C-alpha cells in the first residue's frame, strides 16, 4: 500500500488499510467491533479467542481462530494459524482482558498469575511473535488495549491495574526497539466502556450512575468510541506515532 502523498485530500482508502493482513486477539465487545471496522476498511482480518461462542458471533468476513492466549503455546498456535490464513501479519490488535475485582489482601496467587498471563503475558507472547515478522518485513502496526486503570488507582483493581500499567511500558519499549524498522506500537486506554467485561459490575445499583458522574463527557464509553482510534493507530496515517497511550475516556483521566 503506497503511503499517502503529503497534503493529498483524503481518499476512500485514506487509512491505507485495504488489503492489510490483521490479527485481532480477543473478540469481546471491543475486539469484535474493531474486527468488523477493519473489515469495513478493506483489511483481511483473522481474530482469536478462547470463547467459541464469541468467535461464532463474529462478522462473517472475519477468519476465526480458537486458542487460549493466556498460554505461550496458545499464542504461538494462533500466530501460526493467522500466518497460514493471511500469508503474513501487518497489523496486530490486542483486545484480550479479564478482571477479578478483589481487594489486594484477598487476591490469591492463582488469580494474580491468571490475570497477568491473560492480560500482560499474552501481549508479550503475541507482540514478540508478530513483531519478529514485522521487523523482517520492515512494516507493522501493533495496537494494544490498555486502560485508564494503568494510570488511576482504582480500588479492587490490583492485578488488572498492574497489567495495564505494565502493558504501557511494554508498548513503549517495543516501540523504541522497532521504530527504525517501520513498526509502530501504541495503545488505546479506554475508560469504562459497556461490554461483558464491565456490564455485570455496572448493573449493580448506583454503580453506572457513579461512574458516569466521573466522566466530563457525561457518559460511559461505547465500543464504537474505540474503533476510530484503533483504526487510526493501525493505519498508514499514524506512521510517525509510536509508543503512545491514547486515552479514549471522555476526559475521565482529567479529573
Ligand atoms: N470495557 C472496558 O470498560 C474496558 C476499559 C479499559 C480497558 N479495556 C480493555 O479492552 C480490552 C477488551 O475488553 P472488552 O471490554 O472488549 O472485554 P470483553 O470481556 O468483552 O472481551 C475480552 C475478550 O477476551 C477473551 N479472553 C479472555 N481470556 C482469554 C484467553 N485466555 N484467551 C483468549 N481470549 C481470552 C474473552 O473471551 C473476551 O472475548 C481488554 O484488554 C480490556 O482490559 C476494557
């Protein structure tokens, strides 16, 4: 895909995503919306999840891959299958995450390891495997879902906050190491967004209203709020943007 000429008016493929080969890891609310938006932009998309029902409900244009991304062998299997299906990977979107809302004093070792493996180690295992091919190819875009919890100290979010803060730093180091190879690495950091990750918690009496009151924009996030920022960071328009954590939070981190 040719880079956009400087000063040229936007074209139908302004993002330069047509024909790009994309692996989306995690097909919950945000991952599924991004997979569909990337397919809309003309990309060839494969998407992976451990949950077969979520895979089955994906946009029909998306190639489905089953795997446990909380394990190194699961990540390797998914990357191998994506490479076989697509012939290469130009873009990685990481949207895998779990959260056990528990005070630190009650977090078990098993819970700690599980959240770290699924949220942070999966980013390392996938980013490293996909990054190797991108560095060789001299082109790549990696976009990770971090969180406002990587910055703010939400109670009952110890392991989750540690993984999102750690993810921000992993993104910055990969960005620095691969910048000279044409590979950019960035994150989006959503505020509370209505998906299966948050819905149960938000449905408790008064919780949705409380979190909404903390957002200057006056509402919680929707998955469609994430697709534009993710597609931009995955695009040729973001060639000189790397190591960035883009808060998509309606101003939540301003207060
Ligand atoms: N929804 C929010 O409010 C919010 C806010 C900040 C950050 N995020 C981040 O955005 C990303 C996407 O979250 P979401 O809101 O779409 O959540 P979601 O629960 O809808 O989706 C997460 C997906 O990860 C998958 N997954 C979990 N464990 C897995 C494993 N071991 N192997 C493979 N897949 C696995 C789940 O099956 C699910 O499809 C996550 O990284 C999350 O931390 C979400």
